[in-house]
C-alpha cells in the first residue's frame, strides 16, 4: 500500500515538473464539468473587470424573457458606444431580427447589438438591469456586479469562480452554445449579406472541440476568455482573466488543454509569469521563473551560401533556392 502511495506521489511530482511553463492570465480557473473537480486554479477569487464576458449574462436574461426572436430590432443611435468608442459593423438604422442581433452580440461580440437587446427588453433597460441582478442572485454569483449589457464598463466585475457558474448556466441554453461556437456566419444587414467571424480564433480550429465560448477585452480587463472544451474524454470549463495579449490568452488555453490531455506544454517567447496552482487533488503547476529562448527558423524561401573566390578577391554571396 505504501509503495503504491509513494509511486503515486512521485508520478504527481514528475507530472507537475514536466508542465512547468509560464501562464499569462492573472486569474485562472479550470473545472471538470462532470465532477466539479478543480483542475487548475490561480487567483480564482480575485474580483476583476470582465469586459464582454458580460454578454453571456445578457444573452441568458434575453432568452429567459422568451421574446419573439424573429422580431426586427432597429439599431438606435443610443446603442452606439460613447464610453470606449469601440467600432461596429452594424450601422445605426439597420433593422435586424432579434435572433441575428443575439448572434452578433455573442459570436462577434458586437456592442451595439448587446445594447439594443437590453434596450428592447420588456420594460426597457431598467427592467433588464433588474433581471440581471435576479439572475446573478439565482446563480449564486456572490462576487459579481453587472451594471450594463456590453461589458464596456469597468464596473462590470466578477471572479473566475463566479464566472464558472455563469458558464455552466449558459451551457444549458442551446441558443447560446450554437451561436458562440459558430466560426463565422452571414448576417443580412440592409439587404446585404455581411460575413461576421467569431472573436475566439480557437473556435473551428483543428483539434479543438468547443462547446461554449466568449472572449472579452477592455483596457481595464485585459484579454479574457470563457471556454468549455472536450479533451481526452473530459469536459472542462476554463476562465481566463486579464491576460496581457491575445497570444498569451491563446497560449494559456492551449496549455490548459495539454494539461488535461497529458501532453507536454507549449512555450512562449521570453516571458515571466506568476505561479499556477493546481487543486489539492491534482499535481501543482508552477510557472517557470526562467526565460525561454526561441530559436529563429531559417527562411523557407532561400538560403545564403558563401563561395570564396580566388585570393585577393572579396567573398561573393550567392543565393541558393530551396526546392
């Protein structure tokens, strides 16, 4: 018995050591959906701005109201972002079915779309905000405040632990899972078909089985991500908050999937990051304090070959093309 226990401890230590890699997100929580087991955790109780992760809550409240999804919503000037002045490909005056407006808010994270959904909620924005507060309470999100539907306000704040609860609830809405896992879609705007893309480039990427997705970004919140994935026969939900760059957010997601599947981690260019702590039931993950060197690849187009000419003449450089 003691030998088996000792072997298990050694296996856990070696597994954790093999996964030493920097993580770029300031708060991380990964939970196995079927068991509720915490796989990875870092600053999961830290309250942070959540940016457009807010739109998952907006979508749930809108769907709970059971409004006519075919009803046309006219994008109003009041839907335009005057806080961050974010861009939108949805023009003021366009009339779009509510189901397509929901698609734009979730898949492409369009702020005008999200604002129009709240504005046309039964009873208007005031009633929408009251419904959001009720939904937050019903889900037990005790450290969450959402003041508006887009996530542009830095006052929309939550924790990774609360956001896992929100993700689990959102996964129960087929309208949300379908729309957040579309890689792209055509939306008719002013009688013209316009192609919109998912803000999460991992959706539809080779090797990724995504069941729910939502990205977020503001200067205050950094790069954020909620994503439910299936890997190695396990269903898991990850929450990443306040990554410094999109590439760091993607690399964190990739390394989380590799941790779940038991693969070796991917490495980034020279970077330092805080420690990543695994749950007490799983090996600990510690970020490497050292810098990682990245070896530059040779050009795939041509390579230089130096030919030395006869004495007293300079070396001549010619180029030899690869096949």
